C-alpha cells in the first residue's frame, strides 16, 4: 500500500479543512439550532457575539485528526482501485478504471473514513455549537473548554459509545456519497482531458469543485440527521435512534429540514474540494 497516497491525502485534507471550516461552522449551527433566519443571519450573529474566532471553533481537533481521516479516504480509495484494477495511480490515465470500480473504491474509502471520523466529528460538532464567547464577563463559562475536555466529558457522561453517537448516520452518509464523489471527479476529468494525458490544473480544480457539490447534494439529508444525533447527547432522551430523529424532524419542521445547510455546503464544497484534489494530484506527481 503506497505511503504516498496516505501522505498526499493528509496534506490535501488539511488545506481543504482550513479553507472550509468557517462555512462548516455556519452549516452545523443552521442544522442544529432554530434561532437563525438564514446563512447571513447566522454569520452576522456569530461574528457579533464571538468575533472571527467563532467561525473556527472546533477546528484544532479536525486538524489533528485529518492525518488519519483524509489519508484513510484517499489511501483506501487508491489502494482499493489498485486491488480492483491492478493499475497504479500513474497508470490509470492510460488505462482508466471502469466507473463501477471507481464507485466501489470510493464507497470503500468512505466507509472506512466514516468509522475513523465519527469521534472527531462528534467533538467538532459539539464545539461548533457552543455559541458563548470565550470569555463573557459575569456569564456562565462554555460547557467545553476545548477538544480534550469535550472528549473527557462525553466519556464520563455518555460512556465510550457516546463518542460514536451519530456514527450510523455518518456511515450511511459517507459510503455512497464518496462513491458518487470520485465517480463525478473521474468523469469530469475524462471529459476535458485528451486520452492518455494527465488532467490540467484547471481541469482538476473544476472537477474537484463540482465533485464536492455533487456529493453534498446527496449527503445533506443524512448530514442533518447526523448532526442532530450528535447534539442529542446533551439532552437525555432527545431521540431514540436515527429513524426517530428522521420522523420527528420531518413531523415538526417539514421535509425541507433535511436540506438545511445545502446552500452553505455547496458554497463551501467547491473551493474546498478543488484545493483538496489539486494538492492531492500535484503531490502524487511530485513524489512519483
């Protein structure tokens, strides 16, 4: 299993994370809290009450974990394709894999990534939903002092299983979605690249960006469920399970609730995934 695939996944994932985290914070708050009137209202209130730092809450833990999570995604995807097609990354432009193989490899990477991601994502969502400023004179302190304190509180109050709250929704979200993600990227690259050649940087940017949007269009409904399940641990008995969360959310807020955050997801997805794929492809070429 080539180590380059995992290293390239780590670096590209870190770059994409830094670029996209402020959008992700707004998205999570829109999905889990009803006090915002829309994207702009959420952004204005976050800035007014928490300054720019409010948009970066919960980022330190994903940065620390992205080495594991994104390298698992890209490393497992590439190595699953290697097992399915017996061609390396460099050979795939001359011998393109079938879209079925790309989809299966993407689903494999998505499933394994989701399992690794679940505890880190839970802590990120809990920290992002802390709307109190860091230091508010006379006010109550934030529930969590940081990612390590958050993890310790979850373990103490909810047990080890608490760290995997929402994991099933995360796996159901990421497994097919990342299959679609890689198929979209491969299809767009092939459409705009002469046969046997390497895609240009512009092609990679556009293909990566639109692959990100396509994946979030399919992922957003389960992303809403996942975020709500993760926050449910703060309220005993909030949801009895994933199906209960889906039914109660639809009954109380209508089917539109499952697409809450789609616009901000799409706005975030294009630049983040464009940068992620461009850096990933260039790093693999540099290390070839």
